[in-house]
C-alpha cells in the first residue's frame, strides 16, 4: 500500500496525518472497498458517481458506509490543499474490520496518464487469462494486482484484457474495453464487469449519438472481426487501442473519435460547475 502513496500527508478517519500511519494498518483484517478519483484543476471529477459505486461495492459485501459523502468530499479538498496538488489521482479506502469497526483513508497515488501521442496513435494491449471473483465490487485484491501488473510490465504493454475460461474478453485489469464494428459498439454486460464511471459516459454518449450498443462479450478468437477498439477508465479516459496481440485496429475510427470528443467535453462541463 505504501508504494502507491504519492505525497506525505494523507487522510485517516477525516484527519490529516503522516503517511507512515499506513505501516501500522493490517489491511488483511476484514474487507476493503475503494475508489480512485481523478482530480482536475482541484475538482474531484464525477465525485457523485464514484460515491454511488463506493456505496454499491460496500452493499455487495453486506456492509454500510457510515461516513457521509460530504465528509469524504471535504477530506479530498483538505488533501488537495495540504499537499498543494491540483491534478492527479486520489484513492479512497473504506476498511470494514472483523471486529465491526471501519476506517476511512484518502491519499494521492501515483498515476500513469496516456501521452498525447498515445491518444493519437493508440496503445498496445494483450490478453490475460483471469477472472475476478466479485467483478461488480471494487475490492482490494493484492494477488490479482501483482499478477496483472507483472504481466503488463513484462509484456511492455499499456493494459491487459482479462479473458475468462470460455475465451470471453470481459474487461481490462483496470479499465473497461469496447469494440467497434460499423456503427455498433460492443462491451461486456454489466453483470460480468466492474462498471466504470467513464464507461457510463461512453454509453450515454453512444445513446445520444445514435450509436447502437451491444452488451455482450467479444470472444478472443473473434477479435479480428472488429474495426476498432478502445479502453476507458479514470486515468486513460477514452484511449484507442492500436493492437491486441497481432490484430491491428483503426485508431482514427470516426465512432471512436466522436466518443473521445464527447467525453472530454463532459469533463469540461463538470469542471465548470465547480470553478
């Protein structure tokens, strides 16, 4: 956990403390749900949507978050001011301990935003055989994270796409994935994935743009049948995929580029609400 922290001051139970407090915490005690929120110009982007998902994750584990959304928002703003960091990623952790108590942590983490060149030319991704046990909940899973990060680093790729035992591509290790064929947009059904906040806006934009959405998985043997592909998430936003394994895609696909433009405009509108 410590290697994630990007700045020295963190929030622990709504109080500003030194990062070393994390060293004393046993995160194997109970269940930990989390969210990662992107900070843009001091604004916690799509805060309300992240809170809805945080509560949803807690509910799936049969737990209830007692700290209010407004208190969490205030903690994030405290963190921004104290660390003087106005753009980056903040991680929220809620730990439900086995003794019935729970704790709240909030801190900046290292991020990996795509470069302008990657948005222009796309990124390489590969397939990775894995299934998350509880895909709808955002839970800390150390082993899964280590395995996927090692695969990504060793393969020199941007992201790994998870493939289940039946060959269906479900999601990225930390993103959602979409395929495009003509005016059709394909993405895995929500029952099989963690529904990303960015994914929600992709579907909204597709609906408003009369792009038909097919919520079904793409099989790994059929990846060559699609015109374009992209991943979505807090850090990558909407990022074109240039190739999966040895299959190349059109990074300038008009449907893809329209969705990218729409999402960037959605971000700008949200920031204007707070600035």
